[in-house]
């Protein structure tokens, strides 16, 4: 499971480098990564449904961001394992999102569904640094 987490964190980081490529001057941005398994009776489609709930919340609150789902295709493969990464263009946007989603309760329904669909054993807040980007 540890190798799985290392490989997927690396994979997420590499593929997120272009997340905000329209802002060439910005080389770092914050992200949140959840390391999870799909609960019995649910599928990746249910996880995607929750992701769309977060997207709807973001749109309704005028937030910019991006979200990635990763699953392994090599190495320590867990058919129920996945990572969800959400990235924002700045710490200010991330902070407002956390405040609106968690503190004010705007995300309660989406987060309750997340708890039904997944079991997550780890959550990290990271800074992603883009060292180069070929477009």
C-alpha cells in the first residue's frame, strides 16, 4: 500500500503540472490529496458523482480549481484503491473553498455522500511546483 501511495502521488504530481498552465508565471499551487478505497456496493462512477458535486459547489461559489482521480495500472494494484486530488490556483482560493465547503456547511451533503462511497486512510495538503511544461 505504501508503494501504491508513493507511485500515485508521483503520478498525480506529474500530471497536475499543467493544471493551471494558462498562468505561466505561477510555478506553485496548493492541492489536497485523499488516499481512498471504494466502499462495498459502490463503484468508481459513484466517486465521479461525488466529484461532480464538488464541481457544482465550485461553480456556484465562483471558485477555480481542478480535480483528478488516479488508479494504478502497474505495481501494487488495488482494484478498490484510488486517489482524489483537488488543486487550486492559490492558497486564498483554497482557503475560501475550505471555509465555504466545511465551515459554513455548504458542502455537508456532498461530504456525507463521500463518506458513504469511500473509506480514506490518509489526506495530505501539498504544494505542487511546476518545474517545466511542454505544451
